[in-house]
C-alpha cells in the first residue's frame, strides 16, 4: 500500500464514499417508512420500544433498548410532530444505511488490495480502479445495491431487528477484510501483532453483539473459526501457513480476552430482561423471575416445543431460494456478482478468504432456515448472504472495467444496470410513506366494539396491531385484549386483575404458577361466566378458545360474540369495514412465502397471493361469509334472527329476507375481491339465484364451478 492510499487521500476517499452511500439510502428509508404500524411483528416491537418492555423470545434486548433511547432523544427534540412509528422506522433505517456504507467501504478496501496485488509493474491505466473517481464510484454502487435490495430496504423501514443484522454482518465483513489486508505484508511483526489483537477484539465484540440482537448470528461462528484457521490464527496452529509468512500466533491469553469480550457482549444485554421484568412495564410478553424463565425466554423454548417446529429438510423453502435471490439482484446483478465470485476465487489465500467466509455463512444459513419451521420471516434471515453477494457485485464491476478505457463510463453503465431494476421494482413495493392499511385493519377490529368489551385474540397481525393501537396511539384502551394463555400463568391473571379491577379474574392456582390445559380451560370458562353479564365478550376467531356448551356464539363481523342465548341481535354495521383506499388490495406487494395451508375460509390454497394485506382482505371476506352463512342457515331451518339495520332499527328477519341477505353478502365478497373463488360459496350463490328466479345468474355461477373443476 503506498503512502497516498494509506494516508490522507485514502481517508478522504472513504469519507466521500460513505457520504455518497449514506445520504441517498437513509433519505429513501426515512421517506418510504410508514407513519404508523405495519404488518408482521411491527406492532409488538413498537409497543415494546415505547414501554421499554419485553418482546417475544429471545427478547431482542439490543434492538429494543437502543430503540427506546433513540425515540426518547428524538422525541424530546422533535416533540409530537413526528409519529412514534416514523421515529422507529428511522431507527431501523439508520442500521440499514450503516450496513450499506460498511459494505461499500469493504468493497473499496478489497478492490484496492486486489489491484495493488495485480498491478505491480503495470501502468496506471491498468489499475486506476484503485484510484480516483472509479475507486469511489464502484464502492458506492455496491453500497446502493445492498441498500436498495428488497430485504434490507423492507426491514430498514419497519420496526424489526433485521436491519441491525445487516449492519453487524457488514461490520464483520469489514473487520475480516481489515485483518486480511495485513496478511503477508512486510510490516514489523510487533506492529502486525498489535493491530491484529485490536481487530480481533473488535470482531469478538461484533460477534457478541450480533448474538444479543438475533440468534441467527450463530451462522457466523463456524465461518469465523474457518477464517481464523485458514490464516493460522488459532492458538494450536503454527505461525506459518502453507509455507508463507502469516500472522504471529495468538496465545491462549489473547484468546481468553477475546472470549471474555464475546461473552460479555452477547450476555450482558440480556440482563435487561429480568431487570425490566421486575419493573412490570406496560408491555410484558413474559414474566422473567427465575433462572429457568430467563433461559427459557432467551433460548426460544416456546418455539421449539411443538412437533412441527423443527424440520430437517423443507423442499418448499429450498425451491424458494432462487426466486428470493433473483428478487434481490435481478439478472444483471446476479451475472456481475458471479463474475466477482470468479474474481475472488483466483485471489488465493488472501482476499479469496472473503469468498470462503461468505460461502461458509451462506451454507450454515441454508441449514438454519431449513430446520427452522416457525413463521415465514426466514426470508430476512438471508440478509447476511445478500451482504456478501453485494461485495461480489463490486468485484464483478471492477473486473469488467479493469484495463479498459473510459472506466468511469463503463462502471457507471454497469452500476445503473444493477440499480435501475431494483429501484423500479422495489420503490413500488416499499414506498409506504402513506400506508395505513394495517392501522385501519386494527381500527376495524376494535372500532365497533362496545366500551368495556373483552376480546380474545391470537396470532401476529390480529394481536400485534390492536396492541400497538392501544399502547402507542391510545386508541380504544377501553377494550380489554386477552389471549388464551392469559389464564395459563398465575402472573398473567394477577396482572389482568390489577390492570382491570372491573373484571372478575379467577384466582391464582396451578402447580408452580402454571395451569394444565384442562385447568386453563376451566379458568377461561369461569372468567366468561362471571363477566358475561357485565361485559361483552368477543373472539377473534370461532375456535380461539373453547366455549362452554351452555353459551352460544353469534357472528359480529369477523369476530364472534359470546352470548347466553342464540337470539341475540345481529348488528349489520359490524359486517362492513371502512378503509380509506378503495384500491387497497391492488397495491403491489411481494409474495413473502409459498406454502400449502388452509386459509380462514377453509380452502387449501397451493400458493397464497403473498402480500401482507391478504390478512385484511381475508378478514373482510370472512365478515361477509359469516353473515351469509348465518342468514342462510337460519333460513334453511325456518328460523328468524333479530337484526339491527343501518340506522338502528331492530327487526326480525326470516324467509326471503334472510335469503336476500345471504345473497347480498356473498356478492359483497366478490365486490371486495373480484378474483375470489370458493366452490361451496359459488354453489350457494347458484342455488340462491335459482330460488329467487334468476336462472341466468344461477347458471353463471354453476358454470364457473364446472369450469374450475375441469382445470
């Protein structure tokens, strides 16, 4: 490395590169982040950060704690002019933009080193990618490529931990390249040793903090030890590797220091969990009052207890990888990245180690997401792989322009060829500046419930979004949210009783503070029986909890109301939801998963349409379906039902009135989603139209069923 590159000009070049990446990437993140809750676990993290609480396992103390500090500081400076969700989005975006900057600087360091190694004895025109504007342009393209890739962008505008994963991954790559850069140099052994130990301490710190952020950081450990072994840095290895001069050996004393830093960085943030649990914050996923509960939470024991939680091989996930990979970098980016892969492959023991490190990370990522069955967010666990491949794209551009005239123009052309498809596709998918569908979904769930109601909920969207509305925005805090496991643990029942003294909550019983399944059902029955006279009780779905045979369920929109007698009034207003965007389900969204499963309408669908807004669409459809089936069932049994019509009048409906109600509700489903198809519903429509004397419509729906059955 010459003095210019190692001195002031190199620092200026790095600074210009960092600024050129950070400003556009962070600016786009802040602009496109939503001002309110989004789907996934966004509501949980927003509520957790707001209350400095404890979120689901393993607790993610680093993200929640830093997010709380960030929002407190910015909230104090900006006041209430910026929504809380926007502040958290800017917090996630900071880490995503930081990852983009670090990956650009890493590519810059590698390119400079590669050109130095191969440029000795060549004229400047053949190696000027290491100097001047191209030395800035190519790393900037690398940073922008990662920054505007779908996964990192999506998680850098959302209340989620994955942008911080990207940051630590990029930092680790930067760290190992810093170690590699001195491999085989002619510096004094003492100088190299001191520098190496500092960098190893930094890498130990980064690895530990990665674990404190997300357990998927386990994939870095085998790659890290592979990397150290290849350099001969493990304490039992010799000082020379492959006959070449390597680093000085690191002794056991050094390794004890590295291990101490790693353990402290990985473990200390988790001490936040019992400390905050003792403070009983507003949002508390679980009560951590013992070593067992502490270990159980940080280990994610609850997710490993089910028989389907681990799967050694998942063909659907395997086949989804090529599609996900393509959606990140598209054709040109993948081709250039493969050129970069070949470029590094030929670098031997030095920068070729970057290729090996990334390959080991990628391999263990595949194993991890193959055995992890819960949820579909494994897509975002692949961000470390995308970080690595972005570096390869930079090496591919460097290889394409090396030794050519007009390198700046060629590098610019290739950079645009990589970035333009990303921006053209991802801007439409990820510009959530005015996105309010998730918030309105929650408002529709809570908005029409009577004051003092109790809602039994479950799942992610169904619980996280109402939770956010209550605890962050203060919307409908007069509705009590409970879960089935709210009665399984004594501490949850005690907390429910303390927060809502107006409710009668069963006393604390059970072995070690935990009820058996049978005891929990009994506690729920007791809770409903003692409160149903004073409070309206609703279920998010019909089977969210077992209900005593002495009680009845009647539809209330998507929800089901628990009543003492089946002739309770049906309120028609509750079956129509209000959204500000009439084209809400036409907004482009990327399919996040591909799997066979039953939706709430009872159909097994081979490929879900994939957008998160499917949840809102399905709930709207379910409300119409509930009304149609309730009316049709009563009509077929010759019964009447009491209905509160729009305007407030209550009437008894029977006969043709019920048939018309069912017909209009079914047609309402098609108005919500013209592409909707359900065999039994279409047959019901055909029969209803036939009974109403409309043979043309009856045959239309019958023929559509026949056509579908032949496909």
